[in-house]
């Protein structure tokens, strides 16, 4: 039995944001290793002349900082305590909520569970942390906790102990999730405007042996992705 922390982030999740690709992702690790991981990530920042509170973000990736981000990606792949899972929802323009008797929020919770379900093991306990965003209300956090626990018959919340919104500015592993889902989103939207971002994407592919556009094996524990395409209704 083990205790794990799961750090989640999301990209292009709003219903009317005009984006055709949504990515939900999570970095997770054993609870007893988190402080060491935070310390080692801050050491990587220091090595590159960055303040320990520098916020890692996909939007900040540039040719000037690409070596720092490569070091961070290499640290992720070399650390056996760190794992990543993401769902890439493509072709959002095909979504037909009415046909499935659901609204956008219900679909969102389904996608979040789809992202998290392969992480959960019945013998372990979990604490889940979400990045605070304008849309991350207390109701949303509570509903997500309820959905996750009900699906696992965890009515006493013994396995999925907490779902909590926190600020990514203070948590390196939410920042790392932001970086990795940013690479997935950028790739699956087929963007090519930033050479720094393209270099980092190539580096992730090299170290992870993954395409970023295809579903990995469900048992993949390091860099696990599921590409979800909506079913078309005739």
C-alpha cells in the first residue's frame, strides 16, 4: 500500500474557447518523495540562474530558456518516482452533448475520470491537487471529488482522500504538468511558430520514445497518453 499525490492541470477546457484540442494531464509521485523532488527542481532552476520561485510554464518556453526546460524534462524521465498521464481530446468541434444527454460540465468530468482512472490502484491512497483557475470553483472541486469517489465505490473517501485547488505558483509538480500538457496541446494543434517549443517537443519524443499524437499502452507508467476522438452521430 502506498500514498500518492496527483498534481493536475488542464489546457483549453472551456466550452466556447474556440480551441479544437483539450488536454487534461497529471504528474504523480509518492507522498514521501515530494519534498525531495521540489528541492531538486529548484536546484535545476538555480543552475540556470533562475529564482527558486520562477514559475515553469509552457507559455514561457523560448530558445533562450530551452536548455533549462530540457534539463527539467530529463529530470522527469530519469526520476523513477515521477509519472505522467494525459487525455488529449481532439476534434472538439464534433462534440454533440445533446445526443449523449449531457452538458459540457458532465463531459468534462467524464474526461477527467478517464484521465485519472489508470493511475488509481485499489490498495493505494491518493490526494489530488488542481491548479486554481478562474473556472476552478469550490463546487467544481467538490463535484469532481464526488464523481471520482462514487465510481470507485469509495463513499467514505478512504482511497481518494482529498481533491483540492491550490496555486501552481507554489507547486513545482503542477508546473511540470503544465509543461507536459502544453507540449501535447501544441503538437496536436500542429502549431509550429516557436523554435524553442519545437526543440523541446523533439526532446520529449526522444527521451520518452513517444509520438505525442498517439495513444500509448494503458499500462505505460512513465509517459501515458490517451487520444480521445468524439463518436460521430449520424
